């Protein structure tokens, strides 16, 4: 399971691959949220919530609706924190007891380059220089993640962790990411996000993990209590 490579013990996670067909039943209040959505969006919504309920069950929590708060952030049952993500052919959810984890964010992206022009929107100047160096190294290695997409995913995980704690949004250039690869050449590693904005009780540097296979990149940030 790819998502398990980026999460610590105590965090329950479930992923699903393949076409985003219907998986499991929705609670009525969940179904109302997507009543006017296109079929693909309804299938993604249903699939990722199926993953969420299976992850909740792994921690001993009964099935419960996962609704949406401001900016679409998931609203978890009392006593839980969590995050959900989906991209083409992939869906995942991760949850943890609120007593063990303060907040977490996960993200999944297709393992292919960002669209033309998006690098400059996502990356700070220092990150652009590191992306260029990483690209040269990957060209020699002939494999691994597309680093610009990995950078985007890491920032998404940071933002998903930041927003529930602050109720405020971060701009892409308000987080600077430094990546490293696990020794031995595996397609997994760690990253550190240094934030240029502070908020009470939120660390100015967040540590995360990443992993990739041929089709998908996943990232995660998990904050301990305190």
C-alpha cells in the first residue's frame, strides 16, 4: 500500500486504485452534498469516503458521515483527525485518534510533470533551482518521481495540515520545501516545509514524507500533539 509508506504507526490508512466506480453507500447528508455534481465527481466522493470509513473501522470507530467544512475541508467525527485525497485512478484516506495526532494532511498526484507554466506558480526561486538539479539527476537515474509534481503534492499536504488549525489559507510561495530521498535509491523520502507565515501553536517548519511508484506520488504531514 503506497500511502502506508508515508505515515507513522497509529495512523490508519486505506487506499483504492483503478476506476473510480461506486464503492459503499453514502449517508443521506453526504449524498446531499453532491446531488448536483457530475458523475465523475460523485464517484470520487463516494470512493474516497469508502476509504475513510474503512480506515475509521480499523481504529474501532463506527461508520459516520464525513461532511465538508469551509473550503471543502473534511469534518471528522469527534475524537478523530484525518485527511482524504484522490487523483486519477487513486483514492486514499488516513485517520488517527485526536489524542495521538494533532493534525495530518495527505495528498496524491499523478506521477507526471506539472502542466506548462505551473512550476513558477508553485515554486519559489530556490525551489526552482533545486528542481533543475533534481531533474538532471533523475535523467541520469532514468526513473523516480517527477520532482515538480512532488513539490506540488508536498505543499498540498502542508496546506491540508495548516488550514484546519488556523482557518486560513497559505499561498504556494509561503512554504519552501526541501526534499531528500531515502538512502539506497528507493522512490521514497522525506521533506521539510519552512513557512514564511506564523500562527499561534503551529510550527514554522513541518516535516513530511513522500513515496512514489510508476503512476502515483503520495505525500503526508503528521503533527504530534502539543
